[in-house]
C-alpha cells in the first residue's frame, strides 16, 4: 500500500466524514454529483451507481477562506463564484446530456494582487467504498503528452475513470509564470491528478487565468487484461475527444510545398554526399561526417515514388536514389545493412549506435520493409536484395527468440545493450515490423512458411500491454501487420493486438494546443512523439505513422474494427495535414530555431524539415534538419489531393478516403472515413485559373442522404465541411437547389 501526504489524509477525512457543506446535488445516469465546500476549496464529488466515489478539487485558495458569492444552475450544469484574499474564483461544471457519464469542469482565477503558487497539491481524492480503496493507474501523462490519467478503483471493485486535463487552456498561466505543462498530470496512488506547475513569475493582477479545465469520463467496467485495458482506453479516449473543443484547421498549399522541397532535395549540396561516381542522401543537411544509411535512402525514395505514381511524372530523383541501393548489401552477413559497407570505417564512434558492426535492432528491419514495398511494385533488383537478405533477418529473429535487444553485434549476434533502461526490456515492437516483412514475403511468393513465421512473431507481442511501444513508426507498422494477419487468418488475437499497438500510440500523443512560449507560433494539436521518453515530436516518425494509419484504415474498411479506432486515426491524420507544415523552417520565426543543432547545419531557407518540434519554451531544430523526413509533402499530396478526370479541377480532403472512382459528367465518388459525428474539410480549386462553376456534394450513409453546399472562400476555392463515415459524390457544374449547409 502506498503512503500519502498529511494534506491528502486531512482532506480525505473531511470529505469521507461528510463535514463539507453540500451546495449542489444532482443525479446523472445513476451517478450522483455533489459540489462540496470546505474552508479552502470546492470539491466535485462523483459517486458510482453501486457505491464508491472520487472527488475533484475545483476552486482552491491555499490557507485562506473561500467564500461563496453566488451560484447559478443552467441546463446541463452549474456555475459558482467565490472570493478569497487572492482574488475571484470562478467554477463551471457541465455534464453531457447523452447516455455516457461525461463531466467537464473549468476553474479560473482573477488575482486581486500579483501572486505565485510555489506548491499545488494534486486534485483527486479516492473515496471509494472503503477508507483506503486500492487502485491501478493504467496510464498517466509523460512529458508534454496529453494531460490524462486512466485509472481504476479495483478493491473494492468500483469502476474506471479517464481524467483529461485540457492543458491548452492553461496557456496564459504558463506564459506569464514561464512554466511548462509537462508532467503536470500524474502522481502516485492514491494521490494522483493535476498539479499546477509552480513558477517564480507572478500572475498579473486583474487578469483572468484558467487554472484547470478537466473532462472526466466514468465507467463501471474495470479491465481484466491487457486487451480490455487497451480497448477501454481507446473507447474512453475517443468519447472524451468527441467532446473536446478542437482548433480550426487551415488548408495549406501542399503541392507548392512539395515542389519547393523537391527542388531543395535535388539541388542543395547539403542533402548529398558522393563517393566515386555515386551519390547518396545525407541523414541531415550538411552532415558529411556520418556515412550514408540504407534507411535514409529508402525513407525518402518511397514517398517520392508514391507521388510519381500519383502525378504520372518522370522523377529523375527516383532513379538517382534507386540505382545505388544495392551498394548497401553487406557480404559479411549476406544481408542489407544499415551503413554503406565501403564507408563504415568512417563512423566516429561517438555514440553507441555509431560504432562499426553495431546494429540497432529496428534499423535492420526498416530498410527491409521498404525493399519489400519496392519488390511488390515489381522492382527486380529490390526484390533480389530483399530475398537475399531475408534469411539473415530470420536468423536474427530466431536467435533472439523474437525479443530483440537495443544493440547487438552484426557478425556474432552478441548483445551489446539489452535494454532501453534497467528492467524495461529491449525494442519490443520490432516483432511487429518483423511480422510485417514476413507478410510482404508471403504476399509476393505465396509461400506458407513466411505466413507461419509472421504469426509466430506476432504472438510474441502478447503480454506487453502498454509497454509494447519503442518507436512510433514501428509500432504503427506493427498495428498494420497485425490487422492484416487478422484479415488473413480470422484470428481475433491479432486484431486485439493491433488495438494494443494503437493504444500505445494514442498514449504517446499530445492532444492539446501549446499556446505559450515558442509553442504559440505553431500548432501542436494531436501530435505524436517518436519515443516513449522523447521530449519532442519528430517529422520522420510522424509521416510514417500518418501513412501507416491510412493503410490501417484502408485494410479496416471491410473489417469489424472499433469505431473509436476509426475516429482517432482519422482525426490524427486530419490534424497532421493541418500542423505538420511547421516542421519546415521557412514557416517558423527565426528565434524559435536552434542555432546549434546536434548534427549538421540548419539552413532556414530550405524546405527540408527539422527533425524536432519542441513544446513550450524550448527551441526547435536542436537535433538537425532531417533529410530523411523530406518525404512529408510527398506522403501528404497523393493521399489527400484528387484531380477530376477531364477537368482542370483539384479536390482536397483532410480526412482519409477510399474507393475513389470517376463517374459520368465530371463526377467523383469515394468513401470518407472517420466518424459520422465529426466533420472534415472538402475543398475544390481550379488548376487553370478559371472560376469554378457550381458544385454539388452529396453524402450517403445507409438511408440518410445529405446534400452539402460548398461556398467560395474569396480566393477562388470552394469549401464545405462534410461528415465522416459516409459515401460521397461530388458533381461539377451542378447547382444545389435544396442543399443542407454544413
């Protein structure tokens, strides 16, 4: 049993003994809601239908009296105003009218004098059915990720809660106190919740500050195993997400960004290094000290090939990269390796992974995945390299019994670094990307042995739960492979393992807008961190997760996949299209960019993305300007832009879509994915400068038909918001007479 502070013990006794004054009482879906006033705070108590309760602190005046000035009930909630020596306190409590017990509470303060808060206790008290209920915290905030807690009261068995603090609402507090919103939600059972970051800079007198903005979703269900834990988290997160205020999205000219990025890739010498007559992409701009890497070449090549197929353009850059891929074959291991073998002696030994014959486990597999993609496209040299390397990849997997270390020796397979940290294990999601590669081999050859090996590797992911995540893109590839295994075999375990992968990814997202410090210059809503302990988001991992999510949803379109998954993945994709432009230095103010990157140089004129975008007060670009993240625009354009056949008109959607086909008289038909309760942006624009004529957009979901009316934006474009999860028909040159605006 964990200990707790004297402060927690005192307030637990006060609330448990019912000595606080109840100033509001309400019942919702069998849950009892009470606002209880103590000397220094107002508490929101919520009691489950079968007993057991928790309390959330709202207004708080440390060590001074809190006086109620007025209260007002309204449809769906209640508001309070208090006074204390430190100022005016305002509390609004709202509950949703549907069948799900969702509560939202906003707390603000208008200081009567400059004030600082050197300490702020966490805001949850576990009352439970007994004096000291046992519980389990499944997930809590880490770094700048979402300010959430997913926990269960387990003994006596009571239920579960998803606590979601809207950290973006605290931007004025963070700005004026010069604090960070990282690691603000957490704690140790039973003393958990949100603690206001402490800072030396005072709040301004007379200015309104939000001090807490929390949504709580309650459930009577307690997950019994890792599968229920992941699925319940996804379901609860999607429900909370649906009720969140979300920032407006902006349409960016991704085709133009692509052309700028392509020009820089082709012509800027900092992107390349040359050995003899052969040219290779650098990992970072002007990084001439590091030998060329297979992963870098292929990570740029495949998105450019996606664009070339979409645009039907001849791309000399494709040939320039492809012609040298076979140079990475390492005859000592009979496999493709990480480094260019002829240049491996140039490794500077400065970091663990930059030593000769040292392999970082995932680096062996990522090039194989992309070689498999090339092989599936009919590329014979890539197919030969893929299958020549596959025996070694299988040998390594079986040697480590599908539990890969972090680093090992390529020649002896001796483990150099077994775990990411003591007791944490190695690169746990490599089993998933390995299964992905075996499935590619199976689909190319039809040989059952590859499918059998993929299933064996995938089953090794059982038991890893919320510890499965090592690197975001590899976990996303794992989810995709597991769904494919489910579609091939019908084995439900693979589908549920894919949910565990996705739950790991969602817990590593930041679903909030950082509006303070340097964060106010960019959009951060629904970003995904590359590693479990990474302090920044990274373009390469994000663009690969974006692509993997597209493919997951495409594979899922005829499968019985959780609605929460469809909602969350579609929304992640939507916001990446909106915000990822800020990885490009020309989109950022100069003061936001680091002047001394760890690797290479940063040229702020180039449309080559920075590796890292930082939250809050930190500068971005501290790692370097990432050439291997340059596939970003090439990944976005083919998946979100669609040209009408025989018409100089382009259609853009910021949601994932499927099943595109052209119809008669300038029509286009497709399915928009996501959730029908949420909307995405559909935009049309002319490619020849001529004004667009009227356009009709019709959505159909079952028997429900909705006609949308695109409206001109003043810049020659037609824009309309349409709902997700429906079939869409877009008809050019057709007026809408009885349309429904949305």
